[in-house]
């Protein structure tokens, strides 16, 4: 438990906002998603506000990072789902 708290604290101190959000999405998908042909599907998905609060960023930053990840083809998302695509 202590290691988990230390890890989260290190993320907040040493990682940029986009790296925190990206790492959070990957961890969230691994924990709550189901494997599909294209990657890992999470239903239902969190709101941008929830992601921002969980990663200590603003909603605008979370939205920007999610949109960049989508443009890069790393994710596909809506209010109903998140698809974390296979590498």
C-alpha cells in the first residue's frame, strides 16, 4: 500500500501532465477493461472532469491530451467507451 502511494506521489512530482494522463489511461484500461481484437475496451468510460481530478490536472488539459492521443491513433474514446489500441 505504501509503495502504491509513493508511486502516485512520484508521478505527481516528476511526470508531466500528459505523461500522468497517458499512464493513468493505460493503468485504468488494464484494470477495468476487457481485451478485444483492436486492444482493450473500457465501458463505461470516465468523464474528462474525472480524469482531470484523478491525475491532478485541469479538465482542459485532460481534453487536450485525450485528443492528441486520439489523433495519434493510440486511443478512440467517447462518453460511452475507451478503446486503448494495441501497440
